[in-house]
C-alpha cells in the first residue's frame, strides 16, 4: 500500500483544516487507517484511527471533540477534519495503514501500522 498525505498548511488558532490520505495498491477497507503527528522535538504520537471493517473510530484525548476521522472506500481516501485548531496542534501529520486487532493497544502505537505516508505539515499560529 502506498499512502500520500496532503492538505497541510498554515492556519490561525481557532481555524480548520482537512487532511487527506490517498491510497494506492490495495483497498483501504482491508486496513485500519490511522493519523499520527510529530511536533518539533517530540516523538510521534497517535491522533486518530478509523476502521470501516470494525465500524469504529478512536481519538487521542487531546483532539477528541475537535478532530474527526473518516473514510471513503470508493475513492480509497481517508480524511482528518481538524477544527478549533490550537498552536499545540502544530506538527507533521502522517497517515498510516495497519492490520492490528481492533481495540488492542497496538492501535495507538506506531508498531501497529505497516504502511506510512510521507507526512504533511500543519502550522497553527497564535
């Protein structure tokens, strides 16, 4: 699976962005699809995960209520709608695909994902 993330940019605090992740090679419905982010000087962290197979979504506490992950299997796309953005959301955002057991701890870890996109930079100004 090849993943291509896009949609990042510069936005003021309180604004919104929608990130997209396009997949090729295999249909995304075979995988759980996640978004991770890495802020400057910090480790990469889990943001959200979506599974059309499991019919569920999970979010990091830091983004719950502000971000929404969704998928469009017919287009092999996954999205991350980000609202009420804060300066601390500034990071490179990565999409990833994995086959970890839904609900397991690996769902929140990088090790649970075998395929990664190249990342897209989101900068939130105060």
